[in-house]
């Protein structure tokens, strides 16, 4: 159930951000749902490998390079999902930062309700 909530809220956030950010486009709610699923899978399987390979840069930048890794994950999702388009790196970076912030807010609220 917890995973379904995360997918649901990520879908909603993807839809909202596509309307708010000029460099991000989603064709509909099914595409947003597919984006949420693909982002979840990329974060599980690809992101740890990228983090491992970019560990020296992450240490040198005191963790700020992880924002670049997140943008790369968004751009990979753009390449994999046909109904999702991100215009460039900076749009992907802004999208990933706002999406992560929104997901953290929802996660914090839901954990507080469960306590």
C-alpha cells in the first residue's frame, strides 16, 4: 500500500509540474503514471550504479553532484517514456529538485500520521 501511495503522489506531482514548468511536457495522466513507474525503477536499479561511479565527484562537491545524477535519471526517463518530454538539462534538474521536495513533504506527512 505504501508503494501505491508513492506512485499515486508521484503521478500527481509529475502532472502538476508539467503544467508549471515550461520545459517539461506530459501528454496525459497515463503517461504521468508511466513516468512515475519508470522513475521508481530507475531509482532502484540505475541510480545506485550512477552514484557509485560518480562517488569521487560527489565527495568533491560535498554531495551536490547528486543533483546532477537526479537530472540524468530524469533525462533517462525522458528517453524511455514516449509521452514525457524534458527540454534540456536545466529543466530536468529543476524538475528533479521540485519533485524530490514534493515527495519528501508527502513522505514526512504520511510518516507523521502513522506515528
